[in-house]
C-alpha cells in the first residue's frame, strides 16, 4: 500500500444509489474525501454526471495524485472498492495464499476465494433480482387504474415464478455461507471485515425485512446484516448521508 493522503479523492454521489457502500468504505478507511451530490431526475441520473464519466452512473470516484497528469476516474462499485482497498486498506483483503503454496493453482485460502467470489456475485447475481423487483414495484405503482388487472397478472407471475424462487435460493445460500464462515467468523470471508462485506451490504440492506429476508427464516443472515449496521464506520456513513440528503433512505425492494 504505497499511497499517501496527498491524493485528493472525490466521490460523486447520487441519492438512493449504490454509492452508499463506497462512502461507508471511505469512512472505514479514515481517509479524507469530498462528496459531490446529485439528485435523481425521475428515476434517472442527471445528465451532468456524463461530464464525469461517459455512462453517467453513480458512484464515480475521482482521484488526483502526483502519479498522473490527469485525474483518475473510476466507475462500478466493485472496481472502486477493490481500488481503494489495494491502495488505502489492504487489511480489508484476505490473505491470498496458504503458507508454502504461494502462486500455486488451488493454493488460495478459503477467505480469499470467498472474497473474490463476492466481489462479482453482488452485482452479477444478487443485484439482478433487486433491480427486477424494483421494476416490478414501479410498474405496479405507475400503471393506470383501468390497466391494473392486466398488469397485476403480469407482475404477479414475475414475482411468483422468477423473483420469489430466486430470492429464496440466494438467501438460503447466504445463510449457509454465514453459518460456515472460515474460522467460525462473523463476516462473509471469516473473522475479519473485508471488501466482500461492503459490496454485499447494499443488496442485503435493500432486502432486509422484504423479499423473504426475515429474522425467522434466516436468523444468521439477519444477524449478519445487523452486525454490519452496528459497525461505527457504517453509522458514520449513515450520519454523513443524513447530512447530505437530510434523511437516510436505503433502497428497498
């Protein structure tokens, strides 16, 4: 980790977006940063964000350092989290190889394999169902009254045939993962907080108490989410969000 806090870090924030977990990571790392905020326009990010990154999505992280003549612009939550951990918080990445098996295929630790998996699973699997659930809810709330019988049939089928079974299989899987955390750990990758917990916080907080994620059905997963909410840096991030937005409203499904 060869980085000093001479670097200027700016987080481009969009309300009710996946930027929440990146802000939490910045708080956990205790590094200085600036937040520039944007408001949704309807359900879309404002076009001004495209001046920062061509896709105009949030979160976006801009880092100004002596190593580059131009600012480094980073997008995609997983990429941002990995970059910040690589340069500012290596303690949040598990040890990669077992002792004596450095560089060998299959020589990785269980903690690191989980870490690598969750950095991709969060967006590649879990968030797909979150996004579909949000779209279903949007259709329900915006359909004109005279079309609701038809839309209710369609959204009901999507929910019962696609969302409910997929949420169940994923929550079942995550319940087992928490129960079998390496070294009887209390986090996804073992006994220590890691980047996997940051990236997974967003879909799990969005699902808590909804989408079938209840304390009764998934006691270990529920306790894990509450454990994340009790971390001081998480509470500091919520406070920062409240200062920015006036209130804290996690995305819900």
